[in-house]
């Protein structure tokens, strides 16, 4: 096949923006340079300092299962986990409820796509770097584990830890890191200091917050486009976009493709690419456009909503969760159309869609989210019918 044919074949695939995910998750750190037992002990010491604000996953090899070291090292070279074992010959998967936790054993290897999917609910993944690679690393200086044979794994070192009795960096490590500013250096025994660094490292990478006005509905009950109604001197698409603009550097208006040309000047349309799914289609279209942003989503039929509620939501955003939502005053469930959806909720929404559910609220109810009381519950009242519109106009004018 000539180069032209190859280029034509490749062009058939859509050029999609991809989530910024490593071997195990968005925020992953491999810890290497110390014996495996010391790495496990460090993670155990860190957990009380990191949770529950962060959900922490841990990746390691089973050191008691045969020649785990060689098997895990070989698996790490191809980006896969070591082969797990199940009890019954021929059994390919085994899910065990251990009461306080669940255990899943698989006979298939976990490829580079399966691993982050299984750990998608974790906000941070710590990895035993003696066995597995991760995009960023914490290096322990310990004479029992010389680093000269693992320099190729040190691609983006963020922290150096000195084991007891160590005061200087090995020359081979100092030379390897000489092309960039030296990362912070802490004693391995300084658990609180290490935890503080990890929290700062995590939140410094907080995704940018973009705004999304949901205005693609057909407004069948209102019998006219709800986004074009005016309660505040501007139509609701403009008014809602202006509210979002106080908190988001970029605001888009979710519309059906045929609506994009009719938006008022100054608004940026984001035409639906997931069609016929209602609000879920607009939200998935936003994540398809930028899967690495968090999206602050507002429906256009909330004329009572003010800056007060949005400021409360943004100020109390918990980016380590899948979403930050307000509790509906009607039924106490999350209100999905006044919510900050973090990047890792994208996969969760797609998973629910694959099972035949198009309800964003169901995804919130079954996800690890921050659910906040609305500061002014009346502001979450939406307006869907001509009668409700008339009542809202009287109240807002008065």
C-alpha cells in the first residue's frame, strides 16, 4: 500500500480530542527507588492525610504469587498488569463481595485502555514504580535500590524523598535531572509534608472550568423556544451565558445543529453531535469538544437563578469528585442542569448511555459526587409552561 492510500485510510477516522489519561488515571504517580515493602508502608501512612478529600487508588504486584517481580516487570514493559489468577480452571472472571470491599479477579490481561477504565472512579492513583510505569514519578533515594538501571522510568520526576541516613542525591540521579529545575526534596519520614505536596500537586492540575448553556430543547410544553424568552432584558441564552461568563473563561451554548445560525450575536454555539438525547446529548457533545475541561452546565429555563447560587457552586467545587451538584428542593436528588461536571464524568455518562440510560441525574446518583444544599432553593425553579412563564414574569417584575 502506497503512502497516499495509507493517508486516505487514516483520514477515515474522526480526529477526536482524547482525554489526558496515563496508564492508570489522569493523576498518577509512580513511587520507585525503595524496597516494595517501604513503598507500601509509605502509601499506608499517606492515606489518612489524603482521604476522604481524595479517592486514592494503589497499583502493585502480588509479591506472594510466584515470581511476581519478573512477571510484573515484563508486564510493565508492554503496559499491562500481571496475569491474575482465579480459583476454578476455565473461569475467566470472578467478582467477590468481601463485605467491606469488592474483589475482581480476571484471567485476561488488562490492556492500556482497561486499566484507567477500572480506576476511573479514583481521583489519584499511586503506583509501585518498581514494577509499573506512570507518567509522573516520586523517587526515593535509598542505597538498597540503586537507580542507575531505572533512569529510563524517570520521565517526569515531581518529588525526591531521602531515606533515613541519606543527605545527598546520587550523582547519576543529579545528572539525569540536570536538564530541568530540581524537584522538591523531602525526608521519606515526613509523611505530613509528602501528603501536603501530593494535595498541592493534585489541585494545581485542576481542570479549567468552561460554561455550557443548555438551549437545544424543543420547548414543546412552552410552545415557543424557552431560550428566546426574556425575563431580564436579554433572552435566556444571553442572560445565562452572561452569568456563566463571570466564572468561566469560555462559554458555549448547546443547540441542535439547525439552531446554531439563529443564536444572538456574541454567543458561541456548540451544536449537538449526540442527537436525540436531550440534555445528555448537549453534555456529551461538550465533553467530545473538550474532554479535559470541567463543564459548568446550566439549563436556559432558570430565570430565578442568580450569581449567588453560581458563586456558591464554584466556590465549593470539589474537583476530586466526578461532579459537584446542588440538591434539588423538589426531591432531594442532584440537580444535573446546575452542576459542575468534571472530566472523569465523561466516561461515566457514556457508560450509562451504553446501558440504555439517557438521564444525567441517574449518572449523578450512582457516581462519587459532592452534593451540596442549594443556598437559595427557589433559584433552582425552572419554567416550562406558558402558565409558569406568566407567573415568573409577575414575580420577577414585582
